[in-house]
C-alpha cells in the first residue's frame, strides 16, 4: 500500500519536495474539466513537472460535466490531448460527481457516460479508472455493469464499502498525512496496486512494453575453444 494525494488548481503551487519528504510518492493530478480543450487545470503542467522532478508517481483525472455519451467521449479526447507527450505511471480517471445535469439523468444514462469516457481512454492505450464516491456508485450507477473497470473510490472514514473492487481509496479530505502547507485540507488516498509496474509492463500510457523474449546479448558470452594438436601442414 502506498500513500497518495490528489490536487488541482485549488491547492495552488504545490511544494512537491515537501510532499515527497513527507513519505508520499503517488499523486493524482487534475488535468482539466468539461468538453472544451482549453479547460485545462492551470497547475497541471507545473504539477507534472514537480512530480517528475521529485520522483512522485503521478496519474491524471478529468472532471466531468457530460450529460451524453458523445460529450463524455469529447471530454476524454480533451483529457488525452492534455496528456499528449506525457507518460503518467498511474491511471487516467473519469471524475463523475453530483453535478445538476448529471443528477438529472437516469442510472442507465450515467453508466453510459462512464463507459463512453473510459472506452475512449482505453482505445487510446491508457489505463482508465473510474473516480466516484461509494454513494454515487451504489445509488447513481448500474455498478454491476462497470465491473470490468478499475475504481478510485471516495469514502471518508475508517473503512471503504465500495461494491466494486478498487485500487485507490480516497479516505479523507483533512490532510491526515500532515503534509506541510495544506493545514487540515488535503485529499489523501491509499493506493493498493502497483500501477507503475502494471502500466509499464502492459505498454500503456505512452510506455513501450518490454520484449518478452529478447535476443541474447552475445557480447557477454565467452567460450573457450580447444584446438590441436597442430601440424606444420595445418599451419600453412
């Protein structure tokens, strides 16, 4: 299990050296929101650079306002555009919450949004994950239809009762890890899967999968040959 935080522009200019020194080596970064390519989080690129400089494994999330599968796919394309040229080692999350337009939909329609966004992300070769609260998953989605997807679940308290298997649990927004500079307001998470290994081994998120059967390195091979006896005729 690893500790993680998740941040957006609302946390300002994060001191990633302090984060790493506090023993936190994972982070989920908001890349943007909505269906306009220009709606990038203004701290996203700075956060990516800070994570990579200080050895913090990072992933991204995109906050959704979509009310149709077509809009959800467009949001996914905006997220992928924000990730162009980058290689996150943690998942790419679809963040669906209690927006009025989303709440006006049926469970079936909301479930279709999740599938549309994550399907687009996976088709582009990224590791997709659903971010939602346990309550949202249980009451606003046909969650059994989403069992194929990994989950980043939000539920504040001592235990997580998400009905789907989850790889990340957002368990508090009160900075229980005590990271300097955030007071008692910072989302903290527990990460249960080795996402960097999963992502890189599978060749996702811009990585190239290792060759399962690499050619042997002949430069390290040495073999002693015994020749003889040699006659004068052989030597000529």
